[in-house]
C-alpha cells in the first residue's frame, strides 16, 4: 500500500514532468511563429515518416519497396534542411526537448521499474519534512563565499594558529572530500563545532547538495526533531509498516546530517537513541555529519562517555572560527 508521502511525491513528479513538457511545447510554438518554414518542414517530415512506416509493413511488394527507398531519400533531405534552418537561428533539435530536472528518469521517478535516486530523496524529504534541503540550490560548493572570513591571524581572539580564512579553506576542502567518499570505510565522519553564524549550516548544505548530485540519499534534520521522532516511535504501540520503514531510513540512508546538537532536551531515552544512531551507522559504514554550537568540552560535559568517545574516535572535529556572518551581511546591507 502506498503511503501518503509516496502519493504526494508521485503527484509532484507528474506535475513537474508535465510542466517541463508544456514549457518545451510553448518554446517550440514560439519559434515556429517566428520561423514558419520550420513548422512546414516538420509537417512534411511527419507525413513522409508515417507513409514510410505504412509502406514498410507491405515491403514484400517490389513497387512499394522502391517507393519506400524514394521516401527515405526525401526524408533524409528534409531532415538535413530542418537542421540547417535551425542552425540559422542558433538552435538544435535538442533545444525543443523538455528540460527535465533529472536526466536519469526524465522526471518519471523510475528507471527500468526501479525508484530513481531523485524520487527516493524527495520521498525522504517529504517523510522527514526536510525544509533545510530547500536551500541547497543556493547553498553549495559553487556558491561558497570566502569573503566573510578574515585573513588576519589572531590566536588570542580566535583560539587557533590559523586565520579564519585559512581555517575555513581547510574545512571546505575536507567537506568536499567527505561528500565524495561516503562509501569509503577509511573516511571518518564530521563534527562541526563553533558559535552561531560561522557557516556550519551552509557547509552542511554544500555537502548535502554534492551527495544528492551523486545520487546519494540524505536525511538532514535537527537534533530535537530527530530524537523526538525516534523516541516517539520506540514508545508507540501497534507500529505500522510505513513507520518501521521511516525509522529504519535513519540508519540506512547514505548520509545523515544532524544539525543543532545540544539544543534538544535530553533524557535517558534520547541518550539511548543518539547512541543507537551513532553506533549502528558506524557499524554499517554509513556516514554522519553533526553540527553543534557546543565546544568539545561542553559536549563532554553534556553527553555520556560512550557518546563522547564515538565523537573523539570516529569523527574529524572541525572547529569554525571568525565573525558572525549574519551580522556582517546586515552591515553590508545597511551601508
């Protein structure tokens, strides 16, 4: 039985595909209005192609075979002329094709009766209400801006030997490598730490965008919502098959991003679920990215030793430093 989320995503894909086809038709019609010769040639091509196909059915008749050969020669000439007319206005036949978002499935959601990675990701987004991932078109490695990070070394201010610019460059390069090594068992997970407004969420979006581009599945959720969802599931009676599948996705997706760790109201059940996430995904070699405003010492104070030891042993700890980018942006706007 299909879930509500599945039906919604299926409808969305159908609308998206129809929109692409409608846009393509409108564009073609607008070109034909300005270049009627093109439409005339295409109509001739269609008529001859249809006649040729009919004649092919009765090709055992010698006269029909001769006629068909003539039609094919004429068809070749018309196609060449159509191409030349398009070249005159700087277009190709491909320009009239629908511009689908996914070239693997042409926005059908399926490839050879198997769910396409794009459909699977949209299903995850809908199931987990991942509003965060709506930003990945604007927040990705191509749009990353170094301009908000100072090139001045100030250990007393930032607490590290490097300048914020050198530091973020190293983290960005590490993040890019991480996004391309999600199946590599030697690649450690990532823990982003640092105050608010230093680019942790932006860089997490960069990683998510790159992973999705490669066809990987991503769950991106805040710690409070994720842990509430997991504990609600654990204490619920009469779980449905759909709920089991949603719960298991947390352990099985290619990349799990947990944002705002430290803002959740913890209890013993949530400690247990957080450890379960970390331990199970580590055993399965399923990558995790965690972002927090807490320092490493604060994490040690807030969480159980078994959780903290996973962070220290299985994560690369990336400390973000610098000025609050949100404040910098406001200053620029108000100049």
